[in-house]
C-alpha cells in the first residue's frame, strides 16, 4: 500500500496538468472577507459561508463547529448539512448550493458538542441527536466548578424528522443522567430492527452506556432503557467512539479512544461466530466484552498502557473485507491492520503518523482509484491527506495551508459528481506561534477538473424494511437507515470493495449514510452483495442479498431491503425526476385505489405509512414546490 498526501490550492488548480493519482480540493461555497485577530492572513484564504460574518467581520461564532453531518434528510438525493457549537445551523442542499433554512423552518438552533443521525422511529426520515455540555458563568445553573470554570446542566436534544424539513425537538436524555456527554453513536445493538444509543461520558466511574430504544411514548418522546454500562477505576477519561463490525459476525462493536488510560474495544455478544456461521444470543450477559489488550488496539504510545486518543475511524484500506482502524491521538496517530479480528500496528510501515493534535479522521476513496485514502484532521498544524495506491511509500509534500483547528473530517459527495468532498468542522484557535486558525470549511473535490483522471465510481444508498419499533428478538427486517449493513461490490475485472454503514466515529460526527466506492478503470460492476443487520428466516443466519449485474459505473443506486433497486421517492413514472406530473399520477392512484407494483408503491408511499392517501399527496406537492 502507498500513502501519499496531496492537497493543492486554487492557483495551482487553475493551471495544472497533473498526474491522475493525486486528489485536489478547493474550498467552496465562500466569498468571505477574512478577519484576523492578530498576525498575517494565511495563504489560500477562504472560509465557509460568507453570510455568517457580522458587519464588523469579527464574529466567528456562527461558523465555528464542534461536529457536523452530511445527510440527505429530505430524501431528495442531495446531502444536506448541519453543524453546531454555541449555536446550530441547518443547510438545505439545492443541487450543490447550500441554503440556511434554520430560522425559516424553525429548526432547533441550540448549541451542540456533537451530533449524529439515523432514523430513530423508523418513519423513513433520518433524525438528529445533539448532545450538549457547555461552559457557563452564572451560579444559579451551576453543575460543578473546575479551574474557575462553571459548567451548567444541558439536556440533550433529539430532532425528530417528519419530512418536508419539519423537525420536532424532544429532550431524550436529561442532563442529570449524562451531564458530561462527550460522544454518541447509533447502533442496533440487539438486532431487533431499531436503533439504540451508545453514549460516552467524559468523566466518572461509568463512561460507556447503551440505551435501548423501546419506542415512542404517548407524548411523542423516545423511550430509552439503560441496558449496559461499564465501570472503570483507572482515573482516565473517555473521549469519543468508533463503531463497526470488526469481527465480521454481523453485529457492530464499539471502540473507545481514551485519555491517560488504555483504549477500549467492546465486542458485541449478540452474535458470535463469523459470517454464515453465527450464533444468536438473545440475552447475552454481558452484552459487551472488552478485548482491546487481547486484540492489540489498546495503544500505549505514551508508555504504561496510556493513550491520548481523541478520535478513531474504521475502513478497509487493504480491500480484504476486514475493517481496519485509524486512531487519532494528541501525539502520534496509529494505523491498526485488521487480520481476521486481530490487529497489527502498521503505522511505521505506511508512515501515517500525522504527528500533531488530531481529533478525527475519515476514510474515503478521494481519487476513485479503488483504494481507501485517509484524511487526518489536526488542530496544531495543517490536515493530512494520505492517498493509498497499494504500495508502502508516503509523500506529504502537498499538504493544505489551511490551519483550521479541525475537529473532525466528514466525507460525502455534496455536489453529486461522484467525487468525495469533505466538510471539516472547526474552531477558531489563536495559539502563537501557530497563528490564526480558520473555522469550518467545505472542501470540493476538483480532481477530475484539475487532472487527467478518468477513474470511475458508484454510490449506494440502502433502506431497511422495518416500519416500527419492537423488541422481539433478532428481526427479519433491518432498521430504516440500514445502519450496520455491510455492502461488498465486485467488478468485472475481479476487484472487490467493502463498506459498512456506520453512525458514530471521530470527534462528535459521522460520515454520510450514503456509501461511495471508487472503482478505478473498472467499466462495470459484476455484482452487489448486501449483508443486512437482520435475520434470514430459512437459514437462521444474517440476511444476505446478492444482486447480479452487470451494473453501470458512475451511477447512484438505491436498494430497499426485500424489494431491490428503486429510484427516488415520488418518482411515479420512473423518469429519475420528481415534478408536477408525478403529483398528478399519484392523485390518480389514490383516487382509483389501484394495486401497484411494489416499486411504484414504494415511490408513492411518501410518508412510509404502507397506505396511499391525501398525506402522501400533500408531502409530494410540498416536495415539488420547494425542491
């Protein structure tokens, strides 16, 4: 494997004729006039959205972010953006151009220390979870005092997505339950077809919690039951998490980077075994087993089994269908190769130290050559983008000059051109001698415009079949967001690539639910295999769907569990668009009460009610008018 780094600026972008193995990014969506508190402006100066600087060009508050999301919340095929710190903002994606609709749609704008997304109520639309823990200066809201800083109690918010940009804000965890929440994730821990919550408490004796989703209460609130916690006594703190099925048994596991202690790797015991030979344990005791030391991912970079872990990300960089682990440290980062569930530290082999203050990272095939690349986000110095071409050399001569105080990296194709872009939530940090730091940035991948690259790609979106919340054992239907699904594609040339839908990694963020694959020069996809987080009735094993091709490259596919390939919601005539004609067709179907083909019915059932009625027409009209 070869990692080498290359981000190139605007000037070079305009005139370059460069080799196809490099990736190039341009900060976009910006006409901002930069303001510098001290020092000289950085080269290649740019920021995020120009409208969020006050008249004096001195307020970075509204473009600061601790975490963010690139998720298609309105199901129109574009990745929307939300991020937050002291305040939160929601941006609707209009064909690659973002519009702030936070206030116009009365979307919760309270601050956030991080956020994740997934369909909590299985209504078809991804919801948003925001956790909050903020400094304060008034005694009457005092939680505790440390180093002359007062901390107030902050309840954590769940934004229930009802479609049409309507979010109902609920309190899902009281501040007294987890006052020092530092990270969260979504996982179907018991494989019952709904999403449960993983919570990381920064301090205290118990720092790892699982809350089971027991449905929606009479007042619309989510019913959560604590079913697991882990007691530690080493005096260290937990920082964040990274979720993935590292042992390939069909249930997702949890890795927890920690500060001044050993990192944790919790193996889920709901399923044991591997692939087509698993055993379902209905009520495992314990639910998770800690195995970091046994699996060599505890990290003792600072001696005496002590780490400085602040983030982590899973990705299959060597294309062997085992998810590998990258650990972001406030020090030397680590790359652990997964060989059948056990790990080997290969950091020095691939020279991916990124020796800085790293909070997060994101795997992604940024140059579409078929190998997962790695973007490491740093606070003290510039970010590092390591490009992987399958050998073992490194080159970081093309690092970006932006000093962004990057909190995490969120990979996603926001402009739908097939090339992975990235949003980097960031904070303004003035810390001589490093100088002024930029805040949040949106990077547009301009590789095909700046090089001779002609590599191909495909993107896959999944939807589980579960329409309700029930705790009735291993479900035959997956959660609506299909979180936990593993998708393996094979090309006609014999290459295979593996991705997993993960809702929790890094430092208070997650990657897009949409799966992206670079496939190099491959001309067609031979087959697509989906390992759903649900049970096959006949085999009593994980449900596996194999779709035989060939499939076209440079195409986005939507696969619905137990249905197969579909198009867009509302596309009644299957012409790959949604307009007034589709509304007329839907009205006709509702009035005539006709029996529809499954694919047409899926497109027509806008509100996922399993019935066609006036509500579907209303939502489709709204969609046509405002998209």
